[in-house]
C-alpha cells in the first residue's frame, strides 16, 4: 500500500516537472501560445455540450455528497450527545 502511494507520488512529480518544461518552452514562443489558445478554444467549442453535461452532473453529485456528509455529521453529533448524557 505504501509502495503504491510512493510510486504514485513519484509519477505525479515526474509529470509535473515535464509539464513545466513544456509550458516554459511554449511561453518563449508567442505563436505557439496563440496556437495552443486557438486549439483550446476549438476543443471547448466542439465539446461544449459534453462539458456542460459533465459540469452539471458533477455539481449534482457534489450537492448529494454535501447532504450525505451533513446527515453523517448530525448522526455523529447525536451519538456524542447521547453518550454525554449517559
């Protein structure tokens, strides 16, 4: 279990360092940055319906998660108060 966590951390660090190098190289070329922006805009426009759907689904799941956590917290507080009364 610990080895898997360490391996994941090492992989994440390697990806981040590689990404930094790519971004620095792109930042030195304004034309490349412009191209990346155009491509990002094109992809966002092309997949806008999927993005909106996933965003709304994620927001709904987040609300459900918060409600479940509130219920769990209320149950826990009730349990603690019950123990305190005894």
